[in-house]
């Protein structure tokens, strides 16, 4: 509590100064002060609305993968300098980060559950070396992986027991494509 006391004092002093200034302006020019207060209230309300909808706004502004023809997929480079693929795994859309350093398709436990895999009964008998150290993995078979019009059945993958934010699309899946090309700020996959 004592470490937060200076912050609390600062906020109280700031609140007193602002409210004193507002009260002074309200006494001298009440019409203009109310108009300015309404403008500031609308600005704050707009900022709160944008903050609340930021995920939706960001996903609308950032380009997603696009399908060209029946066997070509173009994936733009994201703002964090990764390539992301949206694929249907067992009928459920999952988001993957393309990881050429990963051997397998690696599912987070949450994504595995969403795809209908019973994570409570998995045998975590494998291991993978990651940037965060050694993690346990459990081998699984995915009934289907659909990437746009491209369909694969009975696909080998692993479920990661460690802390992983986003599932990984590794090389065993990427090598199914005849062409994997990094062209400027986009990745092109062709079958």
C-alpha cells in the first residue's frame, strides 16, 4: 500500500486542479464551458468505443489470406512480421502462425479442444525444443485440414503441453505444397 501512496496523492491533486479549473470556467462562461465539456465527453466516449472495438477494427484493416483459383493461397505479412493462416481443422477454424522452424503442426491445448480432441486423455510422450526450452508434446491425427479449397485428411500433428499462444503450421504440412514462396511482403502457397 505504501508504494502506491505517491500515485494516489498525485491523482487526488490532479483531480482537484482539474475540477477547480472546470469550476472557475463554469462560473465565468457557463455556456462555453458546457459546450467544451460536451466535446471532451464525446472525445472520451469515442476513445472508449475505439478501444473496446479495437480487435474488430484491426482485423478489418489488416489483410487476410486470399485464395486464388483452386490451388493458390496468398498470405500477407502481418504487422508483427509473421505469416498467419486460417485453416479449418476438423471443421473448426483455427489461426496458425507459419513457423518454418517447426517440424509439425503444433496445436495449443485450447485449439486442440476446439477441434474436438480430448486433451485430458492425451499421452504427452514426445518432446520439442523451443525458444523457451523443452516442452512435452502428444501426437494426434487430425481428421481433416482445409486451407481454402485445399483439403487434407488424416494429418499428423502434435499438441503442445507448454505455454503457446498460437498454434503453429510447421514444415511437414508446408511440404505438401508444390511451391512455398516468400515474395516481398507475402507468402504464396501452391499445390
